[in-house]
């Protein structure tokens, strides 16, 4: 049994890296609005069974309560200093050594904020613009060893619509028409994010799962993370889809409660769709291009999960669609 180590950078990290040879480190990065809360709730419910099987799990309940604080500079925190990063690295490394000492052979970390945040994406008008730099910092914190990464992606029209709705529930203003237009014109897509993550983690296996293929099904995500080595006694789940996008009328009520004009949003049924038909088509086509690149091998940088896209190789006009957050199914727009 390996005892708890007192680690310091870089000597502690070098020792930890040798120890991590007996431990797989798997990162589930999200992205946001792709069933991450559902998956993390599932992991909480299955924690005992996973632990007994030698699989440790870190969810936001652990990572966002001090463990990762300071690892990545916060643009809103002018007091950030490099020693804060080093202290965060030390915390991660100590926790890793404890997991190894407890006999765990696998660590699964699920925290969609590792790549960035919804608010940051909307503020910058770009899709995880600092994903590469951020993941390089996490790699360093994990002693230079991350075995696998699971990344869930989503059609850009529904990803941005869901992100904007979520931002309103968190006290942010309704996105202006100019902001909406700028998001459609932004050139950065999932291919760019994947390339950045792959470059930051060059020795890591990167698996990409389109949200449309698993619809927040946590069993499917867990199988991808553990390479199908899921403990047999975990059982299946009937986990509800948690944290779906609110309906427009719920958002309007939020605005009324804030004494803001609810007519910033249309008074319609269902979820908010901020994009007009031509904008939706442009975003869906950009996503289709990203999926086609993935299906063709992604230049060797990432692997697309099986049965993720139709046999045609991409989402063509006949099947291109969007996820209805209320009904939880793929609706055809062809």
C-alpha cells in the first residue's frame, strides 16, 4: 500500500508521474449543455459501486470546492498570482496520491468548467477560446499524465441557444441581436476546440461524442470513459435529464421577477430559439462539417464514437436536426 505523499513541484510531480503509471486518469470535459449535470448526478448515485471497483470519481462537488482554485488565471481576479497555480497543483497531486494509496486504479474527473465557462464563451463570443492553454495547465497538475479525454459536443445552434438561456437563469442579461449575429459569424467551431485540446494533451486518447447520439444518457458516457469496463453490478439507470433548458415563459417570468422587460423574449411555447432560419442553417452546416472531419479520422487527433452519425458520413439535409430540450429527442428539420 502506498502511503500519502507530501508533494512539491517539480520533485513531487515527477514522483507522482511514476506512481500514476498504475492509475488511469480520465477527464470528462463536457462540453456544457450536453447532459453533464445528468452524468455527474449519475456518478454520485453510482459512487459506492465505482469505488468498490477501484474507480475514484471527482465531480464539481470536489473540484470546485478549492481543489482547482487558482490552477487557471481568472480574468475577474486581479489578485491571481503564479504561486496560486503551484498551490493548486500541489492540492491535486496530494489528492491523487491519496486515491492511489486507497487502491484505486482509475480516476474519472468530470467537470465541464475545465475547458472554460458558458459565461466566458458568451463574453468572448467564441467557443472555448482558451481550451488549449487551460488543458495544458490541467495536464501539468495531473503530473503530465492524462490517459483519456471524453468530449461531448452539440450542434452549434442548440448549444448557443441553450447557453444563452442558461445565462439568463444565472442573472445575465438577454443576449442582444448583435451578440446573436456575432455568434453566427464566429469562425471557431468544435474542430478548433478538439485540435486545441489534442495539442495540449498530445499523448492522450481523445474520444468525441455528439450529444445527438446519446441524449444525456449517462450509461453511454460512462462506457466511453471506462472503455466499456463498467462494473457489472452497477446496473442500468433511469436517470432523468437534469438541468434542461428552461422554456421561454420561464425565462420571461425570471425577467419579470427582476423587474426587467419580459418582451426581450418572444411570448411563445417551448424553448427559446434566438436564431432565424438562415442563421440556424449556417450553424448546423458548420457542425456538419466538424462531424464530417471527425468521421474522416480528425487528422489522427480524435476518435468519434461508433454510431455517432448516419452511414452517409455526416448530418445531411435529410437528417440535420436539433435537440428539443423539452422533449429530449432529435427533431428533423429537413
